[in-house]
């Protein structure tokens, strides 16, 4: 089962974050995302032809986030959108971040 086929799990505050080896292993499935070890996040910037396509994408990401109850930081401009996933309740990365990244990637398949 791939990451995009999984669902996010509720992680109570204090749950352990992924260690570097676990994050690196999961990153292989979403390799277009930048794995930022300094702030424990997954980041990817997407480019679009126009504002309408950008906002359409933002709305699709919002739908995924609400469905999975795991919400990214979203920065949008005229023809670009930057998505950042991290899990605040664990103070770093969790499998939920990689699941949502894979689901966002699936928008382009």
C-alpha cells in the first residue's frame, strides 16, 4: 500500500516524531518534496499558468487537508503555491505529512 492510499492518524501531543532514518525512508516516495531537517518539514513549490489554476490547486489541497484532518501551511501567489507539511503535535515530522504530500502529488497523476 502506497502512502497516497493510507489515511492520517490522530497523533496526541507528545507522540514521537519520526527520526531522521524513518523520514528519509518515507521521503523516497515523495522525492519531489524537500525534506527540511532544520525545521522538520516537507516543502514543495508548485507552478501554474495563471491565478485561476493556482487557486483551483489551493482548493484541492484544502479538500485533502480537511478530509485527512492534517493541515499544511499554504503560500499562494499569482502562478505559484508553496505547501509546507509538519506535525505540530509531535514537534516534527510524522507519517501524516508524507501521506498528505503523496495525496497532493496524486493530483497531478
